[in-house]
């Protein structure tokens, strides 16, 4: 993170006079709201976490039976193309670490998105309805609102100014249930989203325009196969845990959710998420979901104070970690990245 030292300093624990409990700043948001950000932090002010930005109410006219993206016939993963055409704000990260390495010769790239805001709405599950369901923490498209659609996200970011992501051509919205410590919401630092070519696959299509996905089961009570928690500096391959471990003050708690990478080639959404499934180990995508798309892994970073807490999600048990994705990419930029990869 660009402001690592500032964030570490701000996360040190102060002993509350006359109280037996330890209060962390900025781990626990005072009074249940988000805390003030330390000076120099890369996040944008979020204001009232439930306040909605003004944006036009666009209808999403993208329906089922979408045309497939052109097949990717490139087997190499060369250097990233021109930064302006791919919408990347800064210099590429050429070293990568741990979990961010690609699979074998597979292509991959990463997007880092600052926290945008919290809000009790979900434009996929409860479209157009506010103050319903549970509290979410949003990243990416800054126009996100209860009535957002993939079409409205693309329109809002047409000039590449409505995204908190370091690749400005990514106007997608990503969100997770809010993480709470002892009943108080923790304000996240950022989310890092990896787009990977699955192991053994050479022909992968970009997500189609209009695609939405939800990964993870909010009702889970035991460890899920594709969701869980770890500490930032855990060794590569460390197993995910059902609840956030006690991480050191100089590292973040990370919630990891991996999305399905097999699409049915027809439906852009479904109430039961049956339009996407996970590949079968060693066999790839099943015949009823024949289109291999990028493997999207979302890692949400929350600051740690080094203390043990009773962690919950706004949706309930931490075992029910899940994440949502609404495709708001500039499709031409996304296709180039999927085809060539980008060293991030």
C-alpha cells in the first residue's frame, strides 16, 4: 500500500482512561460510523456512509443471449500495453508476491480499488431498494446506488472519473458485507481484485458486458471452499480460516472470495446464480457452462490492531463471507487485458 507507514502508525492501540477495554484507531469506527482517515491516506472521503450520490437512473437493456466475446488465441502473457489505453494510473508492479503470481504460463492482471462507502443496499439482490438486507462495503464505481445497473456504471465512468480503481477503465462495482469487531464496523483500506487465466486454460473470454455475479454463501456455518480469511503476510498457500485470525498491527486482515469462472454463455444474471459455476478440478468447465472466463478473486483489506475481537459480518457469521460483482468495464480495455495480461 502506498501509505503503509501512515496506516500502521494510525492503527496503534490507545488505552482508554478508566476503561478495561482497548480501543483501536482506526480499526473501530467511533459510534458505529467510519473513523477519520489519517493524513495522507490514499482513500477518498466517504462522508455519510449511507448517503447516496446523485446519478441518472439508467435502465439496463442488456439481456440474455449475449454475444460471446471473441476467443483469445494468444498463448503468451507479454508486458502490459500502453497505460493510457488500459486505464492504469501508475507504473506497473513487475514483481508480484505470493498469491498474486499467475498460474504457470497463464495470463493475469490485478486491479486495486479504494473503499468508496458503506450502505444498506444491494443492486443485484434488491435492485432499486434502499435500506434493505444488510450493510455492505463498496469499492470501484463511485456512482454505486440502489438502482445501479451495469449500464449505469459504464455510463457513469465514460470519462474514467467515476472509479476508485487504479485502472480507470474499470468502472465495475465490487462489494462485501461489512466486517465488524465487537459489533462495530471496521472501515476497510482497499480491495485487490485479480483476474486470472485458470490453470491449464489457453482460451479464456473476457466477462461479457452486463454480467453480474455473487460468490460465497451468506448462510454458511462452516469453512467454504472459495471464501475465508487470512493475515496479509501469511505464507503463500496458507489455508483460509472461517473467521479473521488475530493479525499483527503492521498487517491487514484479508477476506478472500473467489468467483466461478465457467459461464453458460447465455444469461448475464440469475436469481440463484446458476448462470456461473466453478470449474471441475482437472476437467475444466462442464458442458452446460462451456465458456471459460477469467477467474476473479477479490481480496478485501481491513486494518488490524493486533488484538483478538469477536468478529462478525453485517450478514451474520463470518463463515458466510461473500462478495458481489457488477461488470462496469470498458469492454475493449478488458478484452486487451484478458488477452495479454498485465504485470500487477
